[in-house]
């Protein structure tokens, strides 16, 4: 882990030197390295050594569990071009460049569609669901809101 952080800092040293808050940048690099490390271990099916079982995944998998229960109906309600982009990139884990090639679109067009789709999905979630966040503003849970279970 430490070597990975040093490597990332070395590769992006100029950004760290010009940063207004270099310590905050270093923290972000270390946090990203830790998340990447945990994801790699998770994908390989290896239990993380020294990481307690009760610590939640730093970035919840939105394609399963309670997140999917709330998000899938909301994604279905997006306009076709945005639903296709958000589903391919965010839910299926595809790359924007692959979607652009498959649809005969420019990468810039696909990026715009993904961003607009995400914005519309965010608005739908906030309109429809009760959203709980942690101190870092990460979503920790979604539940049906005032509009009831049909919405979310």
C-alpha cells in the first residue's frame, strides 16, 4: 500500500506541489489507493487481512441490495438516451469509449449523456427517496420517501 501511495505521489508530484492544501491531497491519494486495493482483493475473492468484517465497503455496489431496489425503477424512468448511457457505464461497469464505439457516437457525446443521466437520476432520487449520508456525504442508505414505495 505504501509503495502504491509513493508511486502515485511521484507520478502526480506537480499537482501536489501546486496544491493549496498538500496534506489534503496526500490524504486523498492514500484513500484512493486503499479503496483500489480493497476492490482488487474483493474481485479476486481474497479476504482483506487486518480489515474487520463489520466495516462497510467504502463505495457500496449500487447494482445490488437496497440500492438496486431504489435505483432500478428510477433508471428505467430516464429518457432512453440517458438510461442507455447510465446503465452501460454505471450499472454494468462499461467504459464510455466502448459505448461510443458501439453506438457510433463521439466520446464527448457519450460523456455528456452519462453526466446528464446522472444528474437526472440524482434529482429523481432526491425527489423520491429518503437518503441518508455519512460524514463524507457518501450515500449510506436509501428508503422510500414521502411519495411511497411505488416511487422508490
